C-alpha cells in the first residue's frame, strides 16, 4: 500500500513538471540527437501525454481501491453511506412525528 502511495506521489510530481512544453522540449532533444525523426514529433508528444494520462488514471484507481478496502476493513463509513443513512433517519423521524399528532 505504501508503495502505491509513493508511486502516486512521484507520478503526480512528475506529471506536474512534465508539461506539454517540457515534453516537446525533450522530444526536440531526441530529434537533435538523431533518435527521432522530426516528422514523428507530434505523435511522440501525444503518445507521451497519453501514457502519462493513462498511468495517472491507473494510479488513481489503485488508490481509490486501496482506500475503500482500508475503510471496509476498519469499519469506516463512506460519506455517501452516512448521508443516505442520515436521510433515512430523518424520514423515519418525520414519519413517526406525524403519527403522534
């Protein structure tokens, strides 16, 4: 679990610093070194951006799953579940108070 959290933090930091402009700059360096054809630049940039987005989504899913699992194991109730129960209690209280009068 700690490893997933670390990866998500590193990915978040990496994604934050890897702006499109920075990626274009890195791709330009590859072109200058002859590692990539100039015509391939738009596709290479988009591929990198797509990969970052995909990995970010995967990490977020893993974090959500891990947090949900931890909440279930410890008995912590999700806010949505709490709100649903609160609404139900309020409806029952209202119904019961109407029956008394």
